[in-house]
C-alpha cells in the first residue's frame, strides 16, 4: 500500500493507494529560482522592444499601474517595493485588474500589496466590470468583440502593467494582454471574448490559432494610448521568481510563455483511469476557478476516466450568476440547450464538461462546499478523499491506474 499526504488548503489529507493501482505522480518540476532583486534588475536593464522604464516615464504627468487581483500569485507588492525609489514621487494610481472577480477585502489587499498597503491604500482602486458607464469604447475586433475599458486607463499618460505568466486553460497563457481584457474591460467585452472558448482550439499552452488569444491581441492593439510598459514574471510553484522580462507587453508575454513551459508542463507516460487533481492556493479560493484543474487533469486522463477534484473553496461557490450556471450543469438535457442559446459567461465551461460526461468521464469533488449544492451540478460530492479513491477503484476495476496531479490549477500534463 502506498501512503501519501495530499495538500488541502492549509490541511493535509492522508491517502492510501494499493501498489497495483499506482500510476504516476505529476508533481511540479524542481526548478531553480533566481534572486528577486537580481532578476528584476536584469529584466529592467534589458527591456524587450522598448526603451528602459526611466525613459518611458519621461514627459509623463500621470502613471497608472495595473496589477493582478488576489486570485493570482503575482508578487505585485514586492515589485512595487522594488520600483518605489523610482516611481514614488511620480503622480500615480494603482488599478487592480479584477476582470469579473470581486474586489478584495482588507486581508486580500494586504496579500496583494504587502507592507506597502498602508502607504498606498488611498491610491488603489478596484476595477468593476459591471460599471459600464465608466468605460471607454475602443473599437471592435474582427471576432466581433466590442472592446470597452475602464476610463482610468485612458486618463493616464503612462501605463505600467505588472503580471505573471502561467498556462491558461483556454487563453493559452495568462499575463500580457489579459491585463486589459478581461482585466480592466467591461463585462460585455469579457463575455464576447470568452465565448470564443467554445472552440476546442482554445486550449492550454496554445497561442497560434487560439481564437481567444488572437481576439485578446486585437483588443490590445485597439488601445493606442497611453503607451504601455510591461513587467511579466514567471514564478516557481512555490511562488519564487524563475524569470522576469520587461518591455513591450507582447514581447514580454512571448518570452515569459516559453519559460513558463519549463516550469509548468509535467511529462507523463500513459493516461490514467483515475486522476486526483489537487489545487493549491490561491487558485483553490472558490469553485469559479475549478475549470483550470479539471481541464488540466483531463489531459492525463482517459476519455472515460474519473477525475477527483481536491479543492477546498474557502470563499464558496463563486458569484450568484456562476452558481446559477453550475446548477444547470447537473442536467445534461438543460446543458445541451445552452448550445442553442446566446452565450453567457461560463457556457464554455459547461459545454466542455458535458462533452467529457458524454464520453463516459466523471468528476467527483472533495471540497468544503455544501454537498447538496454540488450534487446538483456535474460534480459529485464525496465526504473524504480516501472514500472517493476506494469508490473509484470499485467503479473502474482492479486494474485501474491512478495518477495524482499536484498544483493542478497551474501545472499542465504533457505526454512524452
């Protein structure tokens, strides 16, 4: 019997798997971090397709800094501390690019900004995608996305984007252009872009030919002013610095995406019958984030496989709109009707999961969510991880192989 300890938020779940059923442990690679200070010094000394930051800021009267919200591991506070000697006297505001996510409370703000928070709190604003009256129309992409962005972006003379790059389950990678859409875009623009995720070419690690990415790039090009300077980081699974690039927003994304593959792609030999998809903070925060570990896990799972999602969801099931959508996903007939209705945010998740279920796949959940709620979705709640594994082995047979995918919100299996 193989004895394991599985992370679950700030707890550990014990697990035993029979040796004959053991498959592969898909664990984050051991990569060497670089010094945060030295990595940033080198990045700013060698900007990609851009003048250095000090030249970029010359002549500007106001600076807007875009940072990620608390659902991303980006060390925005550390970056701002590093830059503070250069930018502290510059007139500036900081806009948290929340996309459709909720604004952070005090504790979340301290996680984002660290020791700087008390000093800068009066300069920090949270984007609200539903306040479309405060948006500016930039134009329409060839994919039909009408791009509206927060007016604070257009009111600045200079725009500094701080982000991190990891695989994304339908945009290919996070970072770069996603700071604008969905980061500071109107809800209607986000919905239009995300509707392209219904296309199966919208997948992790793919940029070329990915309609979501191509639409995002077009949206970015519609933002002709203010000029943008970007810092894109690649972090290790322990959230230490692996690589950093400064300069143009497109080139920093491209360079960081290549390095992200070195960190977040996990080789494996054979697809499993059962896969345990273990989500680490901060992507275990709520059920809204669940599609990432599900999509990533499916890449190392047979078409009719059983995926066990280990995700505590301390902030619950997500927004009321998302919860209503999830409740539709428990009825395959209702779900199929979504194919004939106008797209709403999240439909792509449900359609992808319906396809998996129709091929014989299943998703079971180990969460802190209300089991009654979860049982009405496509996810079957189980009371414990050990019971889920034991039940899955009965369901899949004595020869079933079990893989464990760790840090499944970020790491993407890639078959050798």
